[in-house]
C-alpha cells in the first residue's frame, strides 16, 4: 500500500509538473507527423508543446533609402503585427519553436520592409515620393509577408518621409507650399466664378419674372381697356337710341300738331305764351311801358291771337265737313 501511495503521489506530482492550463491569449501548437496541430484543450503538456502569445507586437523602423540621382531620404515606419492562424507553420519556421516567435518574425519583417522601401524609392524621383505612395506600395506586399513569415500586419503607417539633405527638403516643402497655394487660389477663383454664375442666374430669373409680370399687367390693362371700350360703345348706342326715340317722338308730335292745330292750346309753350302775354297786358295797364317793351308785348299778343284764330278756323272747317 505504501508503494502504491508513493506511485500515486509521483504520478500526481508529474502531472502537476508537466501539464499547464492554456490561457485565452495563448496559442498552443504541437508537432505531428503531418506537420503541426493546435491544441484546443484547456490542459497541455508543456514539454511537448510550444506556446505562442496572441498579443500583437509593435515596432518602429527607420530606413535610409535613396531616390533617383542618389538623393538620400529617410523613411520612418510604425508597424504592428500579430500571429497568423492560417500560416502557423511559416511562423514556426521563421521564429522557431519559441515563445517569442512573433518578435523574431517581426525582425525578419524589418528586413523585408527595408528591401521593399529601397526598391521602390530607387525607381522614382525624390519629388515624386510621398508617405501615401510608400504606404500603398508596402500594402501590396502584406499578403506576401504574411505567407512568408506567418505574421499578419495589423497596422502599417509611414510616420515620416523626408530627404536627408535639408536644402532638398526645404525645396520640396516650398514646392508643396506653392502647390497648395495654387490649389487654394484655383478653389477661390472657382468659388468666385460659381458665385458670379449664381448671381447671373438669379438676375436672369428675376428679369424673366419681371417680364412675365409686365406681360400680365399689359394683358390686364388690355382686358380693362376692351371692357371700357365695350361699355362706352354700349353707352353711346344707348344714347343714340334715346335720341332716335326722342326724334321719333318729336316727329310724331309735330305730325299730330300739324293735323290738329287746336292741340297747340294744350301745349306748355302755348300756356307760357299766354302767361307772358297776360303779364305784359297787366303791365301795360298798371305802368307805362317803354317803347321797346310795348312792341314786344304787342308782338307776343299778336302771335297768340293768330294761333288761337287758326285753331278756331280749323275746328270750324272740320265741323262743317
């Protein structure tokens, strides 16, 4: 029993000594006949497995490159890498079966980036190079780096790019400043042109609206003039019709007076004539008239007597007939 207990204690001690608990931020790999495998169990034997951290690894790299004409330039990169699950075999081949395989692979990545940057800058003029162009060129090789080194480039940033010669750097800055000022001036002039076009368009629309308003006013004035003309025509026709009726009435009255002179005694003119002759007669009786007034009264009295005499004779002739 003591031997069995000792053996159990030794087995338990060996298990505690050999096996470890896998943390969530760890990748546990082991070698097999077909290559490697990833242990997904919570416990793993530490002497038969390799632990790779999932944590990302960052580094800053300064590269001395040359453009066309052997003009030196300095490129500063900031890179963040992490292990690639689909290329663990390449990661182990480059970084070895070690816990720091990612950082060792990152060292190899620095060498690749150095070659990519130098090859790109040597093909271009220094004024053609920029941080954006270098970054785009390096991004084209991300898949190649991942397959070769077994690490995934999480972030790649060109921190700075500048010529080593300060005079060339100052000349490039002046060119960039001139380009920006030119673009700013172009934008400002385009803004002025757009504003002028907007004002011109607004003026044209206002002129068109004012023209439409004048046309409508003219149409309204024309319509009002036509109405006034039609009303004046109707008024003139009505007055003409009244005059014609009055003329017809006068003609009929003259015809009746011509046919029946005795009707003259009933007319207002005869009454006024009689009143005038009576007043003149009374005036002659009361006061002495002047020679002109006496002649005027005699004339009126004679006219009235002639009118009455004519009416009586006409009546007697009709009575005899």
